C-alpha cells in the first residue's frame, strides 16, 4: 500500500558554497532515498533549507565587515543553484529567516513555556574582554573536558560527541580573535528542560520498533538518554542575529540557532502547505496520529540534536510526529 514518506534533510549553513563533502554526506543520500520511494508509488515530501542563524554566518560576516543578512543573500541563491544543477529534487528548499519560520519558532517557544518545558535561569557564559562581546557556544573553541580533543566547539565535541556548556571547556579561546582573555559572567536565559522530558524520551528510545536504526545512532542516543544525565539546555543567547524572543524584556537577546534550526522541518512543511493552496495540508505529515514515516538525513555531528533534542522538543510540544529514523 502507498505510504507517506517525509524526508527531512539537514539545513546547511549559508556561509559559503557547498562542496563534495556536503553533497556526499547529507544531500545526495536523501535524494536517492526519496526517488526510490517515489518509484515505489509512495507519497514523498522532501524539505530543507538554508540555516541562516548559525554561528558560521555571523563569524564570516564579522570577518568581512558586513551584516549576516549580506552573507545570507549572497550564498542562499548559490546553494539553490548548485542543488538544481545537481538535480536534487526538494519539494521545498527554503531558509530560516522567513516570517513563516519566525512565527512557527515563536509559537513552539511559547507552547514549551506554557507547558513548563522551558524555564528561566541565570547562566555563566564567557565574555571576551578583547572582543568586548559575549561569546555564544560556537564563538568559543578549546579542549574537550571529556576526551581532551583540542579543537572542540563551545557546545559539543566532534571527536567524542559529548555536549557541555562553553564554560566547561579547557583552555577556551575566542573564535573571532583567538583571544584567551575571557571572563565568566552571569546572564539570564531560557532553558529547555531536558531533565523533565527525559522519562518520555527514554520510553521513546526504548521502543522496540527501532531495529532499522543505524547502530551508532541508536547506541549513542540510548546511552545519553538512559544515563539520566540530561539537563536544562539554554535556548537563548546575548546576540542580535536570530529569531526574536516573544517575551517582553528580552529584546537584546535572541533564540539560539540549535533550537530554531530543527524547527525548520516543521516550518518548511507549513510553508510548502501554504504554497500548495491548502495551509492545513501540513497536518497530514506532522500530526502524531498520521501514518507517516519521517527520516532525518544528517551528518554524524548532528545526532544529539536530531535523535535527542528535537524529539524532546516534539514531545514537549505535544501531538506531533516523532522521527521514524535518523540516518547519520
């Protein structure tokens, strides 16, 4: 019988041209997967877009002395052109700086806040005295506190996959200037309460229907969730580029990229539905009761965000379809 197959493709940072590693790793495989299922007679929807709020965009803008929007407007059309020339067949390839994406992100934020899955707290973050600015996670590099990898990012180690707070890095340095003249300061932010969502996540990851998952993805995700060590994760930052926080008094802060980018799969489907002339069509792909298999094609460094954090966000929102598979 024909099935609904939702293909969610990793959102590339729009800070430069695509290269063969991008294509081979995360963009050609889902296109093959989608083509196969179309040939089998299934109904396929493949969505993605440019991640406009990632730190690499603002870092490049700082280096060139231009605005992040200048970088987005330069490279987003070139990414689309490359995919068209390669014949990649997205149903929609959009970006995260649209009014639609802002609205969907802010609505999810408010739902998480209303249901108690977001809380406010004071956090210790790094401030660069030389750069005279706060350093969000990926503005910082240093030595991983878990495995000792010396090129670890401020929120995640690409060597061992561990996640942590930037202040836990050893020998931290500014990615902007290389300065080590950093200071830990306190600042108030909103946190996604992963500890509160952990029991529901554990029930989901232990579901016996995950035999088709790649062992590395399943084993890593299960170990992280079943450890019981998930904790609140900050979802806002002291920056001026990103989705505005829909709460008065936080005009100088923004929703951080790791929270808003994964919401792009949902916002892209809603945008696609509007373009078809039926704005309600997205429900058939995202409602929890819908008979849909959703697969997320990503690079291995994105496993925590797609197999732990995004499912937690979906559970916290309620009534939305959880991932069927996360091929990484």
